[in-house]
C-alpha cells in the first residue's frame, strides 16, 4: 500500500496496490497492519455507503462530536469525487486549513480523515459511490454540519455551478457559530 502524507499531519492518502489481469483487479482496501505501520491504528466499527445520482452533489461539511467523534477511511467505489478534510482543532497549527483529494474508482485512492476534522464530498460524475469506514457509531445527537462555503475556510471546491445540497447542509452554520469541542493536543 502506498502511503502519502498531506500538508496537514494526520491526514493521509492511501493507495492500495492492485493486482490485475483480463478479468479486472483485486486490491486490499483495508489492512489493519499496514495502516498501523503508517500510524493509523484504528478499530473501525461501521461501514457506510452513499450513492449520489447527480454530479455536483455536495455532502458536508460533517462531523460528530465526542463521545462519538469519528475517524474515517474514505474511498470511491464508482465514479469520481473531491474529498475534503478541514482541521477544526482549536490551537492546532493547521486550524481551518483543508486538504482536498480526488478519489475515483479508477485511481483507487483513499483518504484518512481523523476525528477533529470536518469532512465533505463533492461528486464529479453521476452515480458516484462513496464507501467509508468509521471508528464510532452514528449518533444523531452528536452530528454536526458546517457550511461548505464558509469564507473562513476558503475551500476551493471544483464547482462550475451551485452544488446540490441537503436541507441540513444548505442551512448549516459557519464554523465560528459552532460550539467546537475539538482541541489540539500536540499530536495527531
């Protein structure tokens, strides 16, 4: 598995090796030992799978607060997407900085998004599938969203027209309006 560090410590891009022939390919999309060697030793407890019928669908920016904060390992099962992680840990040297990575079924890349980060996905093709592992169970009472277009974050989404949003995402607050429980602890 190829491991790439991003400009924000703790956010990684993993690209599993693919073994292909005339039938297609095989890849290990998650290998606990290999990820642990890269510094990601997580007990994932749930797999999530979403499909967006239309290109330009934006899901996010989302997170869960403690005690149900989540680490995520995100990949694209079909289509293409722009995956974003935003550091919201107060006092972090990378506070409000973001990383964006194109994930596709073709490139096989995966993004590791640690707890303390907002996460968002913009689909770049119709019928795009997002598949991701999380380190804690979904808890509605801990679910939060922040506006995708928050000017304090200045995310450069590859949009040619306004995105398709859920009501929750369209009415989400700005980060400055959120009661942010995440603090930088000096390590990632």
